[in-house]
C-alpha cells in the first residue's frame, strides 16, 4: 500500500525532499548546492505555484521561481534578524516557512512540454560554462575585479550584525547604497559555507543562465521560429551595453577600440580589460547590477503577457519582479519603468483603432508600478538617510614637491 502512495507524490515534491536531505548531509559542495537551491529557487517555486496554478513550461519553472525567490526570502530573513535572530537561524527559519507553504499548498505544477525548451536550458548552461565558469577558472582574480571588494566590505558589515549596514567609507554612518544584494549574499554565506567571492560568482552564474532563458522566453512571444528565438538569446548575450554602443558607433572603422569592444569578454580570460562595452563584462564582476538583467527581460515578458490580455497572478508576478529590481538596483528600476511606459504609449499609438485597451492597460501598468514602489518605500527611506563617502586623494607631482621645498 505504501509504494502506490509514494508513486502518487509529484516529481517536484520528490526533488524538494531530495534537496532537503542533501542539504543536511556532510557532502561538501553537494550540500552547498542543495542549500543554495533551497534559498535561490524553492521559495519562488512555492510562490509560483500560487500565482500560476495552470501549466508551466520547463523554461518558466526554471526562470520564474528563481526570480521570485530573492525578495520574499530576504523579507522574512530580515524580519527574523530584526527580532534578534542570528543570520544563519534567520535563513533556516525562512527556508522552513517556504517548505511549509510548499508542502501544505502543494508543489505540483502541470508541466507544458514546449518544443525546444530543454534545448534552451542546455544552451544557457553551455554559454555560462564557456563565458563565466572557464574565465573564472582561468583567472581567479576576476572574482575580486572592479567593484566586488566594495560589495564584499558591505557584506562583512552585515555578517558582523550591522543591519542595515554602515558605510565602508564612512565608519559608523548608514550606507548610502542599496544593500539587499549584500544581505542576501551574507545569508547565502552563512547557510552554504561559501566565501563572499564564491557567493558572488555563484549568483552571477545563476543570473547569467536566467538572463539567457528570459531572452528565450520573451522571444517565444514574438516568434514561433526556433532560429529566431535562439538568435534573440545570442544577440542579448553577445550584445553591447550603452557604453559599448557609444564606443562602437562613435569610433571609425579603422579604430581598433571599436572592434575590441566586441571581443573584450574573451580578452578577460588572460588579461584584465578596462572595456565596459560588453554585457558579459558585468557578469564577471561581483555586484547587484548583472543580477537585474534577467529581471528586466522578465518584466518586459510580463508586460507583453498583459498586452495579450493576461491578468490575475501575472500582475502580482510583475509587481514582485519590479519590486525586486527596486531593491537590487533602484536606478535600473527607474529606467525600466520609463522604458515600459514609453513602450506602452508606442503600442497604443499603433493600436489606435482599439481605444478600449488604453485605460485597462495603463491602469494595470500603473498598479504594478505603484505596488512595487510602495513596498520599496521603507528601504528607499533608509538608503536616502545614508552618508556618501568620497575618498580623499592627492596627486604627487614634481611641481608639488618643489612647492614644498
């Protein structure tokens, strides 16, 4: 009688049970991976089941639960820390809360098999191995490149029990910087046993896969062509950011900097490149900026779903995704909202014949934006009361030495 009952347990439930068991066993890296997934995916899986009760594609089950995990996990863990709990205990309690929600409400989500979804996940894994894992292995200094030491300093303050953290450049003063990424990283360190730079690297590897899948997901709404979908992922991953396009368009064809901006990520494998042209550059730096890329694309996917007439749980998903961008990198959220309203205006101008769509679409976009802004308000208030530290530096020159002689 027991075996038939066990067979009726959904595969997702068995996966979560396996993660819990592996997280408790002294298996080194395997335990660290299991604990990371209990933090970085399982909370969102419990939430996604409530927001999306109907069938989900495999890409959706990888993408959206990961995006929905960060902010709810951080909120509950922060509440536990606020009442005096140790960060490790706070993280454990938070995982237990979401496990309770998942097992009581059910993990099972019908899986809708879509053509080439598994291939898309495989492509994301291959890209992250080639573009991040191998460069990190070839040049470990990249793990502490650019802004990562500053972010590590903020993480260290949180590990010392200072929440919200104080500024590394203004000792004892509140940090004038968004710190949810650092709190989340500190919790992962306590739970997984990884070092701060290992956590940064793991977060970027995860974010890169989600970035590729988000590109595939939004392209699936725009074209049925498999080639078109994978071309969209290719253009996202190997495209240029704003700095890169400025360099590329402003330089003449004979200028080597123009073409170097396209291959800068590969130069980083052996050297230390100052180029800011490539999006891949951001994933080689520990910090919150690169994490927002997948959220940006997923938010636009939600917006397209709303244009197609979908509402309900999709609107709640959009509000939570946008709120996470606010918490991780507020400047990105501001530009994302501006771009969203501009896109909606263009869409409505194109669809002038259907005026009935105007008010509901603008209303829903406004509601999601206002909801995300309201839950971010206390966090923003804390940041705005922080202190800005400007390093003091001086230039040592022969003229200066002569003047002091």
